[in-house]
């Protein structure tokens, strides 16, 4: 495991790689099965970090609690029809997707942690 300073630097790097993006721009990743939904109660950056660190115990817990999972056809259809924007970050081979909690108040430079 990396020391805490290295972990924080990596988390900041992940945060800088997040993007507010139209769902329609991500559909091809959905079609290939590469999209993972992250509930708004979780920090998108932390989930990306734990996946990148291969923290299987934490990821399995989130999966079991349905806090992360494959984007469903219903979610994809809803976002498509609403022309929705989402938060996204790539953790190869996945694109992690999180709904915008307060889309009206968000800007591209906002912090990803929307739990506050």
C-alpha cells in the first residue's frame, strides 16, 4: 500500500480527471459494457481510487450494497431521454458515472464530492 501522501496526490490527480459530461457522449462505453454507476452517497474520486488500487474488499462491499454496479438499460434510457449530464472519470477499463446531485449549482471546476 502506498503511503498517505502518495495516496492523496493520486486522489487529487483523479479529481482533476473527472468531468461533467453529457450522457449521450458516453453511450458507446455503455454499449460496450464499460460503464459503472456510482450512487451519489459515495465520493466518485474515492471509488475511482479504490478501484485503481484493486481494493477488492471495498469494491465487493459497495457491489453487495448496490452502491456501485453496471449502468442499467433503464438508467441509460432515462439519462438519454433527459439529455442528462453526469460526472464521469475513467479507471481503465471502466468509465465511472455519477448523477449530478445539484446540476443547476455545479460548474466544471466544482469538487466531485457532492455529498455535502
